[in-house]
């Protein structure tokens, strides 16, 4: 019997299907159908979670209430990437920001069209309703609010 781990060199491509679950379904359906952001609400802790989840991480209550979240937020972190996820060069650099929203715990990471700084105010720009598919990409980008 071998007790040493066996090491195999090479690539191991992994493909998977991600299911969004109950809270994610509500979140993406709201974006697709109404072009707005929704958070799940814990009335015990007085917290709104964005993206939504089905249990409160603080008190473990089941979250079944959803509330709309203002479509404008604040840049918490920002970077510009010159490569895609596989490390290939992009034709044009892409801005990516972590945006936090008033009254919501959490935030969204998404593309931007402007060069931003931490603290900048931004708003989500949604695709036209007929183009939406129920994906995070139904948000085209975040734009800076002048």
C-alpha cells in the first residue's frame, strides 16, 4: 500500500454548471424583468443582503423577504485589467469595480466604462429589456455619476 501522494503533471480542464438557487433566482429575475436590484432582508438583524441569500449569516434566520436596492452605489475597490480570465491580452483594457450600495450588506463586482477612484458614485446601466437573459451580464456596466 502506498502512503505517499501521487502527483500527476498536466492540465485538468474543469467544466461545471452553477445554479443560482432560490435567492439568486429572485435576484436575476428582478434584473431581467424590471431592471432593478433586490436584496434579501433579515428583519431580526435589520440587514439587507446584496447579492441576496436565503439565510442570515449572523442569526441563521431563513430570509424570505426581498427589498429593492437603490441603483446607485459607491466604489469600494477598482482595477483595470489588460488580460482576460485565461491570461490573454484584451484589445481594450477593462475597468472592474466592487460597488457597495446604501442600506445593503455586501456588494457587486462588475465592469465599468469609466476610470474610477475609491469613493466615486456609480449607477448600474442595464441592457434593454428585450436583450436581458436573467444573468449578471444584464447589467451592461457601472457608470460614474457626475
